[in-house]
């Protein structure tokens, strides 16, 4: 019947060669209808029969070629449907060989995957809790592998004629600015926690203001801060935090502000509104801020010797192992142990200044080594004559002990932006400064309204 229909159609086309295109279309449609090529009976029971208009293109490929292409595409679609993805969790002590063995995958495929990953070597560093996605065909043969190194970066291995090829899929998160405000009741950490800040953001906030505020000595109940920072989101979920854009800290009624800025040389730092770097020559507190157990006191009763001895420094009480930082750039002039000082480190800063760090649990630097401000030089301990774990910190100017809490006000000023750089800085922070002020004012108004 099909051959008879095709013959009639060809005859109609030859007969209508001199007629208009619409006549050909109607002839083809009528022929299809009369022949019954309008779909299966169940479908026709739910819709009306309509003629089908199909443009006639005599130059198109033959029916045989079309059938071949359709068959190939159909076979590919069926093969793809038969391939399945499944997740395999990385366990403690796992490596790729153990995972392949557990998933019953061929050893030659393991080697082919490693060959494809030979430069990146990403699959040689798997961690518990990660997931590998494996795709196999109907025969259980590995055809693909996915390894998500992070929510933003995934390595995909796909089988080809030579083995496997590796490609990286990189996604970009959306970045949102987030504002938080808090008033201190007990500590900066507690206030940050109540405001919904992570420990990382709180520590970064303390580092930014570490040149003007000693967070182990200065913070008090009633202090407040505002911070504008970035959050990264992917598929509607928070996946990470970015940099602090702008922040303000009010300590004892005095306001300090800081704004992130990239200078003409590509260096990123934080500056006050008038262009003075927040990074001072020396840090006020040379460790992660905690609580201070003993301040500078020239007539202090020694807790062990029970005699009055000058306390020429500041004791920062902290748990054993807390990192101790070099308070400024310099060179290590002493690193050793004594009965009274325990493990100690001395750092010389230029010709006039020296800082000392006593009772360390461990020392991380050696004599003659150059250190940068904020570099870890040891950890808090209780070695030597110490009643408990703490850092004893001393500051000397021209060989004379000075109070670390007050001497920094008389030290050389920090970097200041000048000329065009200052103008560029003011222009770049204008939006962030306005945003920070607007959010802070709105917060304060909301608090006042709530009190009323």
C-alpha cells in the first residue's frame, strides 16, 4: 500500500508541475488524509482531523539518507538513556584505586583516568566526605566520572576512542553585599556571633582595626561596630564569604572607619576615610585577642617569686597553642630558652625598636630570620616561671621598656595616600561609605523606635 501511495504522489507531482505551490500542498494533504496517515486511533479520538501542510522541497536528501540519520540518532539516544550516574562517597583512608575496586570498575579504566589527570593530579588528593559521580553503560563499563573539587569547580572525565579526556567546569557565584551591626556586651566574638557573623569575618574585622584598637585591652561593653562585606551564593544558597568592603568601630565613643582599596600597583589594603592606612608600623596586640591577665606595672608583685618586681610588659592570657604574631616587620635577634623566660623570641625592628615574646610553648623562627608583621613566630605556652599559659609581651625603644598600650601613639605614622591616589581612593569608596552610613543610620533608627 505504501509503494502504491508513493507512486500516486509522484504522479500527482508530475501532473501539477505547472500549477501553484498551494495546489501541490492541498494535493499532498488530501492524499495523506485519504490514505489514513493521520495517527493512531486513540489519538484521533481526542482531536480533530486536519490537513497537514508540508513545503515541498524536491532538492532535499533522499528518504533512505534520512532514515539512516534518524536511526543513528535514535541509537545514540537509547544508548544515553541506558547509561546511568551514581554517586560514590569518599571514605576515610580512601584512594581512587579503593573506590574503583568498591565500585567494581576495571583496572585499565583506573589507569586511563589517572593518565588524563596526570597534570592536575586532583584525584590523588581525595578527602572524606567528598563525592565522586560515576557513569556506566548497560554493561557496567565506565563512560564518565565527575569530581567536584569545590561547589564552583568540577573535573569531568569522558571516555573517547583514546581513553578518557579531562575537562574542567567552572561556575561563577553571585556576590551580594551584606550589612551587620552589633553592640558589645561581653566580647567582640560574642557580639559577632549574635549579629550572625562567622568567626572568619570577626577575625578579619579585628585584623583590620588591629593597628588602632587592642582587642584584648580596649573593647568594653557598649562599643559597637558596623560591617559591610560580601557573601557568595550559588543556586540560591550561601557557599562562602568574600572580603570586608567597609567597616566602622566605635570604641569608648571614638569612631574608627576602614575601607577596602586597591592602589595603582594592585596592592589591596584598608584605609581610613582620610586615606591613612589601617596597617600601622606595629600591631597593638601580637596574638589572637582573648583576655589580658596582667598589664604594664612597675610595682607588681611577682606571682611565683612573691617579691615586688617591675612588670615591663603586658600578659595576654590565652590557651596553649594560640598563635603569636610578630607585631611588626623585623629580624629575629634571639630565639631560645631560659629558666625564667621559658621559650622566648626577640625581634629587632630597625635601629630603635625591639619586641620580646616570652613563655612560648613552641618557637617557630630562628636567629637571623626576617619576619613580616602578622607572621607566626611561636605559640602561647607556660614555660619558665609562669603560673599558667600566657604570652608576656614587651616593647623597647632605644633599649628602654615602654608601655605597649601607649607607646604606639608616638610612633611613625602609617602610609598615607597622596595626590591622584588619594582622589582615586575617595572616588572608589564613595558608594561603600554612603551604603555603610545609610544602613547604620537605619539600624539605629530602628533600635530607637523599638525602645519607644
